[in-house]
C-alpha cells in the first residue's frame, strides 16, 4: 500500500498538541546536544594539549615568609644548595610563578615601546640559570642564561630592566611570524628593550588566561614579595622520596618561613583541568538525560497514537495494508515530527552558539555538529518509535472491525 502525505497530515491534525510538544522537545534537545558536544570537544582538546614539561618527576614548593627577619635571597640560596646536593635530584631552580597553575604573573610583550604597535599577553616566568634544565625544556635556538646574567632586584633597589630574555616558540611566532626572532629586540611590559637570546620549544608556563604556550623567561630571582617557588626535577622514579625529604628539611630549615604549597606537576595539571573535566562530565550527563527524555516522549506519543487509532489501523489492515506498511506509516509520522523539531533545533542551536561566541569568545559553532546532531537524534527517535509502531502492526483486522 502506497504511503502518501494525506494520512500523515491527518494524524498530526488529530493530535496537534502532542506533536507540537514533541517537536519542541526535539528542538531543545538538539540545540543542547549540539552546543554541549562542541563545548565538550573543545574541553577534551584543551585537556589533551601536551604540557611540554616533565610532569612525572617534577614538583614545586612555595615558600612564604612569616616575619620581617625573612630574607628571600639567603633562604632560597640555602634551599637550592640543599636540593642540588640531595641524592635523586636532577636539577633545581628558584622561580616566581608555577607552570601548569594560575600562580604567577603576566605581562604585555611587543615589538615597540609602550602601547605602540600590537602586543601579546604572555606569562612572565623569572628563573635562574637552571630553570630550563629543571623544566626539562630544550632550546631550539640561541643559548641559556649565564649565572652572571641573573638579576636580584629587591624592594629597596627595584630594577625594571630585563636585558636578556628567552621566549617560547609560540611567542616568537606571535611576535615575528615567519621572521627569525633570535637576537630581536622586544619590550616586556615597559619601555626598556630586551634582547631575545634563546627560543625554547613550546611548554605551558603559568596559565593566566593567555595562550597556553606564550611564555617569556627572565633571568631574575624575585625577592620583593617575601615568597618564592622552588622547582625541583628528580631522576626517574625518585620523585616521591625526594619530595618527602625536601618537605621535611626545608619546612623546618628557616623559622621565619613556612611551606605555603607543595605540589607535583602531575597533580597541578589535574587541578588545572579539574573544572574543564567536571564541565565535560556534567554536559555529557545532561545531554544523555535530555536525549533519554526525548526518546521517552516520542515513545509515549507513539503509544498514545496506537491506543487511540485502533479502529483506523484495523480498517487499513482490512483494506490490504501489510504489517510493514503500518510500521512505515508510524515511522513516517514520527519522522515528520522530528524534521519539524530539527529545523527549530538547528535555528536554536545556531542562536545559542552565536550568543556563546559573542559573550564568552568561544569559536563559532561548526556546521558539522549540526549534521551529526540531527543524524543522532533522527536515529534515536526512530528507534524510540519502533516499538509502538510494531505494536500497531500486530493489531489484527478482526479485532479492529469489532469496534465499528
């Protein structure tokens, strides 16, 4: 029996409220599904970025002064001497700011002094001559800092100048595109020029909202703030033992200081992405719940239609309709409702995606998400309508005619 549009439209006219509600549910589900999938995908991509540093064997300890007698330079020098002679330590450095965390400072970096010309917001990571070795970050051009280049400004004698800097490959490209950045002059948050003496492979410095790999390293031991960070990289497999020994000794070495934080890079990375991970889990769960509720609504509408159209189904069977014709009729009716809901859902999804782009700066919604979302929703909705359609097909003509 040929399937025409007349019985489909007639069925929708008999129960327009149910069809409209299901179409709205499908549209809202599609909009949430598409945008949630895009957000989760971006979160997974962000969490999958390589850190560029040794997260397995590295930890950081933040020391905080407790009194006016606390001397950052002398205390940190003693701590470094202890750490660098501790068995199992591959390298140790004093830094100000912690990679893979939001602990640190950022600055504007440009090719022109002041606000003239474009600038790049970058993480600023002061390190000593063992900073790169401790991070296990390799130079791809230029050289490392020399011991004589490490500055020690203080609150009494501040020195805003940064004569030499090392930048990541990403920052070098952002500033000079396809030109060679080595030996170029840049301006790091001031009118004083700095010379790029080295370029490292990309690694994640302090994450302060800027691009993950835009980092400038300065040869400096920061002593103005009565705190400093000890960065330690151990030999493979010895991090736990060194971590315990370092906390035990350094925590009691100076009565004027206390360990404010001690964390491994592996743990720091987990904490850095904990919000994204929770967001991805929540959105995935929400999407599954919305999809399940949508399928339940379609199943309920199909079951209701079968119960209220027994006589009509029996007549069609008596006129020669086969079981598969009845199944096809109900699936076609469901497909029409899904199509209407999908059109509304696509428009709603694009509107939500544009709002997220305008207010949160996320990338525009890729049309592929719409195509995949419509395909998933169409498949699951047809599966949800399959059982009621089969139940309708099992109604025998004899039972239906007794209702006349």
